[in-house]
C-alpha cells in the first residue's frame, strides 16, 4: 500500500498539523508514503526526519502530475481535491478527501466533479458531515476526528510562565487570529470581567490576518495580552486555569484536545463540531456562540468551582483515547484498505 498525501495549503495551521500527525503515525507502521506540497511549505521541515517519505513539490493543483507509483491519494486541503481529481482522470487513481471546515462547499462544476469523484469524504465532525451530505447527496462520508498532537509541557517551564503573572488566574485562547475564531468575543468577556475579576489575565497565543483588528478591539484592556506564536505551546496550555474556544464556526477544534490533554478545563461555543468534543457540564462547558456575557459567566464558574473544574478536566482526559494519533491513524488505515479493496487494488 502506497499512500500519496496532498496538502497544497499556503500556510501552516490545524490541517497541516494533522497531516504531519498522520504521516508520522503511518511511518511508524511501515506504510509507504509520499507527500505533494508547495515549495517552501513548513510541511517539509516538519517531516524531514522521515527519510522514506517520497517528495514532490508543486505550487498549483494543475502541476506536479508526473507519473507516481502510489495506490491511493489522500487530500488534506481544498486545493488538493482538484489535484487528486486530475490524477484520477490521468491514471484512475482513487482518492479520499478529508474535509476540515463546516462552511458550504462551492457550487461550481469543477468543485462538484472533484468532490463527487472521491471514494470517500472524511468529515472531522457531524457538523461537517451534514454540510457535505446536503451539498453532495450520495457521496460516501465517514467521520474521523482530528487527533491531539501531544505537545509536551515541562514543569519548570510551566512554573516560569505562571511566575510571569503573579497572583493571576490565566484564561487562554490559542490558534490563528481570525474573526470566526471568536477572539473578539473573548475580548468582550475580558472587558466584562475587568473590574469584577482583577485576578484574571487573558492571554492569546497565535498569529493571523485579523491580529491588528483584534488588538484594536482590546485597546485599553490591561487584562488582555497578545503573545504571538510560541514554539512551546504545551507549556503555555499547561499553565492555564481555563481554556476558551468561542468560535462562531468551526469544523472541530483540535486545540481543545490539546488543552484537555493537559487537564485544563475548557469552555467552548455551541458551534460547528465543537459539541462533538465538549459535552456540556460533563467534560466542559458550552455557551452560545457570539455571547460574551455567557462566556464570562462560564469562565467565572470554572474559576470559582475548583472541584467541578477538576471533574471536567478528568472526564475530558479520560475520553481522549479515541483522539490519539495512533487511534486516528488506525481508522485511516482501515479506510485506505477498504477503498483499495473496493477498487480492486492491493
């Protein structure tokens, strides 16, 4: 079995991290793999230790179609679906698609043909599956979630972070600085809690195109800090008292899994695939999307009820087995095998 992974994203965010996680896990199992990605993509650096990985660079889905000996193509981003469709037309190579976002699929003829030609569209959550089925009808779908990445945390580094904020409770949000991620909702929650909870500091980790707009929204709020990209994200997650994820729309929200792994209680929005990860009042709290008052109230509840917060964290950590990189890789291996058998391949 030779799997060709395709990810033509221009940047590096959650989908690319998941691509790395899967390729690394499959390499441990001796699966022959190749990667098609853009020149200069961070994917190459992340995967450079896997010497057996076949490599092909292309800047556009119309390019890079020289003969390959792979049995199956796995598409990891939107542009790669078109690349795989062309491959299937040239060499009848079957392909599967991982759909990571819950926004509507385009209605153009090429998009319809490319998604319609997939053997299976893998959806990270029930919300994504609903969108795909509404748009594409009889296309086969299956839900396979993202995995946690296992970002490590060193106790000394965690303590050093906490010492940067003496006598403060830390509420954090991590990810790309995009409006739909709800950072502006967190900022408004911080505004509401500013005078009520002077012991709380909100910290944002990440970069993104809406950074300047968000900073303007937080102007004059001493309880909000933008810290940019951090290589040691595990240390920062482990230092938090509460992790918030108030996205207005979201395919799944794999960063929630990273916080859960470090036993940090989580507050998320009832949007997209987030409820697939958070069961309200069982392993975390859910609030209505776009509601800063509800978010502020949930944050206060967790801070003021340490026993309940610990119970949420324990329940969340206990449910992480299904989201481990190994578990997710096994599910993809099963899908690959079933696809090849149905196609008459090996």
